[in-house]
C-alpha cells in the first residue's frame, strides 16, 4: 500500500488518479477530516494526516510500504517533512520525496526548505528516491490575463526554463512508486525544451492565433502586487527568491527522464496550451 501525502494538491491529485487508473492500492492523506470522510464515503482509501502533529503520522503509516512525501510549502515545511521521516524510520518504509529543481544547492528559499529533508532522507538508512521537477507548466493557469488582456506577468526571468507538466511528474512518480530499481536515485524532471518567457508568449500567440506578450515585472512591483492580492508574505518572498536564483540561467537544462521512465515524451509547451485552450482563449 502506498501513502500519498499532499493528496489534495495538484500533484497529489494527479498521482492518485494515475495510481487508481493503474489499479494500484493507494491511501490518500488529507489534513481536513471532512475531505477524508468524503473520500471514504465514495469508496476510496483515505486517512487524516497533519504532518505538524506527529501523533497523526503513525496511524497513517499502518500497513504502508511506501510513502510519497509532499509537504505544503510553508515556513514549517522542513519540520513537517522531517516529522514524517522520523516516523518512517521507526517502521522502515520506503520514501519517495517530491523535491524541487536543484534543491541540493539551496539556491532559493523554496530549495532551502527541501535541502535538509533530502539530506536527512539520504542519511536515514531507508530506501529512498528523490524527484526534482523544474518550474511547473500549470503556473500559467493562474494567468487569466492571457485570456483577458493577451499578456501574462511573472517576476522577471530572462533565461530559458525547461517547464514540466504536473501530469508528467505524476506519471514518473507512479512509475517510481510501483517498480523496482529506483532506490538511491535522484531524478531531475523537465519538459522537452527550454523556453524563455518571451518565447513562451510566442507559443501562446501561435496556438491561440492572437498576440500574447510577456511582462517581466521588477521585484518591488511584483511584491507590492502580490501583497495587495492577499498573498502571504512568506510565499511572495519565496517566489521572488526563485526568480532571482534563475533570472540569468540555471533552469534551462533538459533531461530525458520523463521519457526514460514512462516510455513517452514529456508534454511540450504548445501541447500544454492546446490542452488548456478553453482557459487561455
């Protein structure tokens, strides 16, 4: 049995869908007991788990062989994930951790949340695998301005990025969770091509048949706008920190890992836009 933490998030939801389609037994972990109850009522496997409360972790691990570890991004994320590792060591389960691009180097605030968890996992004595995806394609689905004004804005990054789709991350995770040969492996996950945001705007324009432009905002403007929208200060500073880390390069590498592990190529940018045309057009 596989325990999927972060089951209510985008990656967790996609992973559970993939596992269930493959007929794999998986237990979804939710912080909200109402969600847990709804899933159980509909015939699914679910448990209430709050990584901030260690007493909830042991029962969630009962009968579990492998944990997919995905903590919510927050100032306490490192502590929460280390709580799971401590409990995992006590029962000897395998751990597949979803991390972030170049987490071992601690280049950004988000990477520095994952770095100590990776280090602890490697030293734990448990069988482990680490997945490090690059920027998510689905971040563009927060940009309703593409449909409304023919433009999108992010903190300024001028260098190319090898964006990856959440579906591909889920397919890789499902493969790693259900097959042998991945213990002690770190997998860097990317899309098939690196694009600048300006080149991404050209892809949008070509697919949608209308002009779309990228507006790269200075850090102070991004910070003010996000705070005005009610984004928590921690998340604002973390996202700006990521932009600063990769502004001039470092996220442009392309790997074949998705194709190697799943047998099919990673989703390309234009195909992502086509799949989500109803949102963008």
